[in-house]
């Protein structure tokens, strides 16, 4: 798995988990979905992604989007 796929998989897990938590626990979990969406939007504009930095530090090989 390369860095791009790891970041997208992580974002998908965060969005799905927060959606499930918002239905089962509290509607306030939607805020996590909004945060993930805003983070993906700013990463697409600026190229800066904190999750990519963490995955890179963990040794995930680079993809073409986050260099």
C-alpha cells in the first residue's frame, strides 16, 4: 500500500466511523465527519496533509499525490 491509498483509507474509516457513531451514540459525531471533509478539501488545495506526514513517518512508501 502506498501513501495515497493509506491516506484515503484512513479518511474513509474516519468518515464511516463518525457516521455510525452519530447514528448510534450522539449526533455531535457529525462534527468529526465535517472535520475530515474540511481536511480533505484543504489537502487537495494546499498539498499539506497531516495524515500523510504520520504515515510517511511510519514508513509507508510514497505515492504520487503527497510528496
